[in-house]
């Protein structure tokens, strides 16, 4: 009798375990639905209203978006974020890859070096911004040090130069994020078959050529992951800008996130701020969704094979 009931008990036990797993996922599911999807939909709804200080329930169509793209400050912020994004992503990928190659040579104190290179990423963007604000301050930082060393004509006042201020944001954030790329690339490099290096040495192929022609294509997953993370950082950049330049001098280092926060809290125009937020969301989806689709297709083909 007990043996006859055993399959039923096992099935009920599995059902209870499955139910417990679903119950454990409920808080996260509720967070995704309410805190993420809910707020996105609410923001989209506000962006097509005439909301100012408080949200309205009226409908004005694309009026806020037209007003947004007629705003010179918004257009300048888009130009700045485009320039910043290109320089930031290229520099982080290049420096992170070179650091990973360096550590992959089985150097001494490898663990300590990994910690040193990755530590800046553990800092907040506000702390990073303040540190680099002091370093680049013409009266306290690099320029003043050069003057004390006898280089009286030396100038490094980018942070107060309208034409160069955006580049100081690039320098600070590249310093912070390169360690993350290094960690991702290093994990990929450690997965490269040692036989590839032995074969290249036998054939007399230069090491740099092996990295460019063989190793880099093998790091596609690590590169795409790093690119997506860096791109999201570009879209979100706000803390470092506020800490270093406040978007200045003037609006020289204005970025979309700062534009949104200023119009949301400083100018009490939540309709325009919501429209700008939706534009940024659409930009992220336009980049991330195709990458995710391609990776899913490749994974499906690999599984089918």
C-alpha cells in the first residue's frame, strides 16, 4: 500500500516545491511589473500630456516631443552624449583589453593588480567626479603642479574650457570603467585554448597578430557584454557630470540625464522631462534589443547543432 502511494507523494512534493519557487519569485515579478513596466507606461502617458508641475490626464499627442527637439539645450546634450559615448566606449574597450592582455601574461602579484584595476569601478560616480575635479582644477591640480615644477606656461585647464570640458568627463569615467572591461576580457582570455598559442609559436606568427585575428573574434560574447554595459553607462551618465562640471561651463558638458533632472525638479516640467526619458529609453532598446536577438539566435543555433 505504501509503495502504491509513493508516486503520488513524490508528485505532491514536487508540486509543493514548484509552488514555493513561484511564490519566492512573486516579489521580483511584482517589482518588475510595478516598479519598471508600470513606471515606464506612466512616463509614456505623461509624455503625451501637457503636464507641468503636476501630471495632467489630457492628451496633446507629440507636442512635447516636438518641443523637446526644438530645444537647443536638448540638442546640445545629444551632441555631447554622442561624442562622449563614442570616446568613452572605444577608450574603455581598448584600455580594458590591453589591461586584460597584460594580466594574462601570468605577471607577479596578479591578484593585487586585478584589485587595483577593478577598484575604481567600486567607487561611486560622485566620488570619481570629485576626485577628478580636484585633479583637473587649474588652481589645485595638474596645471598647478606643472607650474611649481617650473613649467610656467603649461596649461591644463580643460575643466573650465567650454571646448574641452566634455573630454574631462571622458577621462574620469574611462578611468573608472576600464577595470570592469578588463575583468570581462580576462575571463574570456582565460578560456582561450593553450594549443592556439603553441601553434602560433611553431608557425612564427607574431603575438599581436594572434590577438587581432584569432583571439578577439573568440571574445565576441565578452565584447558584446562589455559594449552593452558601457552603452547603458553612457545613457545614464549624470553623477560624474554634476560632481565635476555641473553641466558647464554654461551648458558645454550638458548631457540628457542632467537635462531630464533639471526639467523634472528644477523647472517643474514633467511633461518635457518624461518625453526626454522616453527618447532615452527608445535609444537603449534600439541598441540592446538587436544585440540580444542576435545572441539568442546564435545560442539557439548552437543548441540545435
